[in-house]
């Protein structure tokens, strides 16, 4: 369930031209209510994968904080509809069951023609979200755009299991992986992780390559992926951003990227693709945040999808 009074904002009027997101959200429990092109939201209030990955805990508290920061954005498109199905939790440490539960819910959303949004939680949400898309479209080619400083392609440790750092290794075990990783940091990935990325066919763009003059090349590499898949999924790990604008993450980055014009150009370019059916933001940790900067940025990134 969603905490009380999360969806609130400035009420300028009830006419459509005045509407903000909080006025258009419907809290739901029945998937039969989903219509084509509805945005459908789940909170993944889980950081068991972060714990297993030896990170700093707190991401499980993020979904409601991100919701609060989404509430007051103006509605841009007249037919905008957002259905909120509440939060999934993992109180007993059984991450695998929680991931499967999210996957089942996401599959229901997509089969009804909805667009899936998940608010993390740790980046263990990636495997669950992908599994939901794969369940809905088992015969289709699915592309993933991962905006992240890390590859998250570690092999699960014996006795530990899946974690926030194993998502793309797990995805690769399902079959051919079609992914583009944007913002990868050389100082955040061992040579083994780079080698694994090459072995699995994970394409990537280094953080050092994200500058304005290089936008044509970035666009081309994004297009190269999107043109070869049937559906695509975007996942944003908030630790890709500089610690000054995203301090509330498990692994903060002194040299992370900024949400500057270069980033916004290629990010909006991605979201304009009609092949995008799912989006999530992960690794917001409210206990480490400052003035809710990270949660606010995550909310803004989700809101960009509502405006294309």
C-alpha cells in the first residue's frame, strides 16, 4: 500500500489546463482497469540486493519519496493517465520471490497495453523489470538502455545469490542480451567486469564520451540499438550522477555525470522512441540524500517520459 497523503500538490483549479500529476493519479489494485497507453506505476521498496552487494542500505524507503517529488509536476498531455499499484516489499530477505512478483505484475501491465514505471529500490529491480517484459513478450527482441556508472554484470556469489550488481549477468542467462550502457566509469568497474561485458556483447558509452560535440555519435549508437529490437526498456541508476546533484545513493560519484543539456538531449531522444515500454529509476537512498536532491532528480527523469 501507499503511505497516506503522498500524492499532494498545489491546487490551481479543477479544469484540465490547471492539472498537476497528483490530480490525475488513481490508486489501483485491479489490473483489469488498465487501458492502452496508461502509465502504470509500482514501487519496488526493496534493498535486499544492495545488502547482498555490500552497499549502504536505505533504498527501500525511496518509492514514496520519489512519488512526493513527482506530485506537483504539471500535466502536459491532455490524455495523461497514471495508475499507481503501490509498493512491493521484501521483509524476509527473499529477494528472488519479490523479483518474480514484480515481474508478474509488470507482465500484466504490458499485456494490457500499459507503460510500466517502477520506482526503486536497489538496482536489483533491473532483472525483475526485464523478466516482466520478457514474460509479456517471450518471442520479441527486447533492448535495454542502462544509464549507469556500473555494468552490474557480476556473477552471483555462492551462498549469497542475486544482488544489485548481478542484474545483467542474470539477463544474459536468459538468452542473447541487447543492451547499451551509458555513463560507464572506468574507476567503478574492474577489468573483469569490462571483460564480462565484452564476452556477453554488452555495448557501452563511457562517461568520458558524454559531451555536447559527441552527441551525433551518441544518437547513432542509441539508434543502432533501438532499430534492432521490438521493445525497449530504460533503467537509470542514480549513482551515475555527480554526488553534488545525487548525493543520496549507495555509491556516490565525485566525477559522475550531470543532468546538463548534453544528457537531456540524448535522454529525451531515447524516450521519444515508440519502442520504449518500461522505465525505472533505482538506487535513491533517502537516508543519505540532501534536501531530497536525488529523489527530485529521479522524479524529474520519470516526468520526462510523461511529456513526449
